[in-house]
């Protein structure tokens, strides 16, 4: 690939590639499109505990019959849209400055229960952000 092709590809605004993808399906044979680049979504690796892992596999099999325990690798993940809010704990990390940040941490042993593939927005859009959304 020459330099002009590389520059035009870089400027074309292609989405980031790579990262983790959610293996869960959803009703009506749709797949979950969330990945580690989806805003407001966190990805969770399948647990190593065989009992909990089996429950996660059964959850995925509800809409993807072809998914089996042998399909689970160290990269297999589910997104946060499939877990209830009660499955998370808040962890506050303090910065050296004035700012502190709350991270949601999945509680060990949590089981996915939501078929939702659309993340729920927890933040409200500012007036400026609403204008930016309309421009796209």
C-alpha cells in the first residue's frame, strides 16, 4: 500500500478494529453488536469457575444453540448490557487532584440475565452534545 492510500484510509474515519466482542445473541436471531469500543459498555471475560461458567454458557445458548462450553476461550466475553445493575459494585478511585472516579466492577459469581443488546444510557446529553449528534 502506498503512502497516499494509507493517508486516505487513515482520514476516512474507519472504526477501530480489534478488541473484544460480545458472544451473546438476542431474540429474533439478532446478535449483540456491542464490543469493547462501544461507549458505555464494559466487556467481561467468562469466569474460570466451572459452575458459573456453565450458567453463562446456558445464557448464551438461549439464542445461540451452536455455542458450547468448548467455544469458551480466554477471549470469550459478554457485555455489560446483559447484567442487571445489582450485579455491580461501585469502586471509587481517587486521583491526586480534585477528581475522583467511580468504576463499576462486576461481582464475582454474577449471572447474566438480560437479553438486551442496546445499552442503557446512564448519562444525559448536554445541549452541545445533542447538537453534535444531530450533525452526524
